[in-house]
């Protein structure tokens, strides 16, 4: 019998790593988990006067809720997380620029002699009822309403080898992937590296452009409901996403072109296993039918996706024996 589990962490229960921490709760495959996640600034940036460098203390940024122990999960399995709903927990979100962070400025990894960017904060109104996020320029009176599109920037499992990885970065275990594709209605797949999987999530965004070019989305606290499930004996080497209409592989590394290669190699192999297409036929189909949404191009590792519509694949092409469809049906039958 599936259980409904609700978890709202106290500030001192938030984590800042994937791996390296004991579980905050245990769940079973099929359980419904509703969690509160704090924004990347821990709720400390509330106005344009709250400069992150002054109100936040490194390394205590990008907090995650969890980890959660999944009963029965063993290394070599695949964890499936189906996101039922993501609802901003605040009526505002914040974004910022920083002196040495973002895709369009010098950083410690891309050193330049150019002057550092100004640190500046933007505050966005979030109107859940109307489904919009309101941008306001800081140097003029320009405003525009953008579609509300809640997502999680950070979701992942504990890495293997006794590692603890900062929640600011990402790798094959997931982490700070920062792809707008992680929204309600998707199923996210991770390979399990340790007993219990020990997954955690955070970094809610009211919306984010592909690439997260300045390094900061519309950051906000989030109330998230998900169904947790497990695929025993099947390992997923890199994070994957499935929706009703598409499948996507996520590649993570630097440089960006290698993240692109990882995602597209994984997708080529995934298409082959799903459909029986020979490798070069799968490669050719992906070349003409695929898209390549950017996740983040600013974090210690970069994120690129390879995405293809199921309609272009031969047969029904049911990933993981159709678990997404089953979880989608279970979500549709839920009442809150």
C-alpha cells in the first residue's frame, strides 16, 4: 500500500551536498512524497537591497531537501522520480548578476582582464493564479509578463565511491543540472550508486531560460509532489527524462561540446535499445529529428540534452517497460 509522505525541513535540516549525509526519511517504491525546498539563497535575498554576497555565507548556498532513502534500492538499479506538481511557495522570486559568475563574464576558470560585472538583484512577482512571472528592468520602467514554468534546478542521487559532491555542481549522479525540462509531468531517471539511492532536490525556479546564461534563474521556494519508484536490475549511466511525448538524455561535463557528445551518445544507444535500430541508423535519425536544449553553461560542469519525440521512433518504444505511463496514470488519479 503506497503512503503519502510530507516533509518540510527546518533550516538546519537542509543539505548542501549529494552524498555524505544520512537520510532524513525513508520511502518505498510507489510512495507519494511532498516536499518543501528552499531557494538557492536560502530565502535570504528578499529585496533588491539584499546582495547575495552580503546576506549569504559560502558554502551554504543552493540547499537541497533530503536525502531520502528508497527501500530496496541497490547499486545497479534505476531510480524513477515522477514529478506530479511544482508550485512556488512564495509570491516572488529573485535573480542576480555576480562579479565573476555567469556565461558572459570572466571567471576563475575563464580568466580575463575585463572589469567584473556589477552585483545586482532583480525581484520578480509570481502570480500563480494567472500563471505569469513579472520581470521589471532596474534601469528603466520596462516590465513584461513571462509564462510561469516551475522547475527544479537541482535533483540527484548520492554518487558512488563514498563521494560527497557539492549541490552547486552536477555530474552523472545528477545535481545542479539546471535544465527547464525538469518540470511537472516528467519522469526523471537516475542510476543508483549506493544502497537506498539517497536522492535529494532543491533549487526551485519559477522559470529559467535555456543555458541559465547569467547563472541565476527566477529563484524561489517550491512545494513539490512526486511519486518515487524503482527499476531493479537496470542501471542508467546518465540522467534521463521522459515525458508523454519525448525522451531526453542528459550529458554533463566540461567542455560544453563533450557534454553534448555524452548526451547524444547516450540517446543514440537508448534509441537502439528501445527500437532495435542499428547504431548508425539510430544516429542518423537523431541527427535529423533530435533537438539539443541547453541546461546550464555556467556551473562547474555544463549540462546539455539530447531530446527526441517518441512519434519519430519505430514501434511503441516504451522506455523502462512503460513506467512513465504507469506513473502518469497514478498521478492523474491522485487527489490532494
